[in-house]
């Protein structure tokens, strides 16, 4: 079987396994919807009101997208690791031509498709229910590589956590311990101005920061009040995309190396 055939076969198996878990399918789409309804509709934003959620609604679109781009790959890939170990599947995979990076790439493809659909749903809900002002144009196509690279990055990180954890409960605990701080300390829902001055440079260490900044340049910065002499938002977004691409490659390579040859 060719490399493409191996990846396609593992992708189909991963997709079927995901679809058979109806609870996982439900919460993959339901959880981000709840986040949008709670923070976007019930809590709402209070521009110029100060405090948390003091920015216009469009500012928080990257945060809503970050919820699914961050949490879903970490939990799904990490849990898949645990299930493979419990069923001694890695030992069986070691007897096949499927390489470790091919296994991770196949599961990353499945996650990209699933999370891409969930991101599209979130985007539509934010525009329809939260009344966010989004700049519409061809530049929004750049959201596709942002989501794809973000998913690939956190699939790699999920593989690393799956290798380090010794059970499915351990994977879930590790995923939440990593995801929750990243979600709120990566320029998603909490603006840099609300953080201590000494801590603000630390947010640059979070890969999610570059996802949030890039998405915000594409969707929000174009409709906010322009600054004279400021760089084009699309150019700034491409810079963030470049950094995200490098980080995604690093995490994917490390994650592929973390895939065990045996159980």
C-alpha cells in the first residue's frame, strides 16, 4: 500500500471511530456553542465599561475559535493514545508499514475536518447572535490555514501529553491543566492591558497567542478605528501565520516522535 493509501486508510478509521462516539460528536459542537451563548449572549460585552469583556463583540471571536482549536485536539489525540495503549494497538501498528508520523498526520486530518466544521459553526453564531462586526472579504480565506495549523500544533501537543500520561484519566487531567491557562493567558478573552506589566511578555511564549492575534487582525482590526501609519492587518496576520506554521511543525515533529512503537 502506498503512503497516501496508508494515511487515507487510517484517516477513514479515525473518522469512523469518532462518528461512532455520539457523545464525543455532540460535545465537540455543543461545548463551543455553549461558550458563545454564555459569554456572547448572556454575559455580553460592555465596550468602554472597563473590566473583563470590555471590548466590542468582534474582539472575542478569536477566543471563541480558540476554545475548539485548543481543547478538541488535545483531548481527542490524547484519549486516542490512551485507548491504543489499553488495547495494545501500537504493538499491532508496529507490524504494519504505517509510520508514526503517518499515524499522527492521519488523525490530524480528521481533527482538521471536524474542528473546521465546528469553527464555521462558531463563526456563524458569533455573527448572527452576538452582532459582531466582521470585515468580510477574500482575506477571510486565511482563517483556513490558521485553523488547520492550530489544530496540527495541538494535535502534536496532545500526542506528547498522551505519551507522558499513563491513563485516559491522566490524559484528560493533563489536557485541562494545559488548556485552561493557555485559553485565558493568550490574548483571547483577557486583553493584555488587564495583565500585570511583567507578565505580558510571557504571553508570547504561548502558541495560542499567535493564533488569536492573527485571527483578530483578519476579522476585528479591519473594522476598528484605523491608526494612521499602521501596518496592513493582513500583513500582520501573515507574520503571525508564519510563526504559527513554524511552531506547528515543531510540535508535530515532536508529537510524531512521541508515538510509541510498542505499548
